C-alpha cells in the first residue's frame, strides 16, 4: 500500500517536472538541463513507487541503509548545482565588469567632445 509521503513525493516530482517542461518551452533552460531534471524527477518518482529499489542499490554500492544512499546522492547533486551557480555568477560578474568598463569609456569619450 502506498503511503501519504509517497503520494506527496510523486505529486511534488510531477509538479517540479512540469516546471522544467515550462522552462524548456520558454527556452529558459536547454535540452541538457531538461534531461538532467527529468532524470532527477523520474528517479524521485521511481524511488517513491518502489522504495525497495533504493535498498537494492544501496546494498549493491556497499552503503548500509537506503536512507544514507538518498542523503549521499542528494548532497552530491546539491554540490553539483552549487558549482553550476558559482560558475554562472562568476561569468555574469565578468560580463558586468566588461559592460561597465565599456560604458565608462564611452561616457568619457563623449565628455571630451
């Protein structure tokens, strides 16, 4: 029998996946990011429907408890996402700096004339 938490996890994963579809249609994310999020949310749904699957996988990789595996995988995904955000912010900072310099040079040239 399926528990309330399993139903909630499935509903949340479907909702989150629908947001990824909308973002893809709006071209806010690329196909690679959409595939990544589709895999993540499909894994959440699969783990919710068949919780014993996580136990089998955790035993296969040598982790004692299924919950520990879920925590480890979640932490790895979070670190990856933080890294992506860090790289994006660093790139935007560089672009902003370049733009501000160009604007300053353009304004300085206009003042001289």
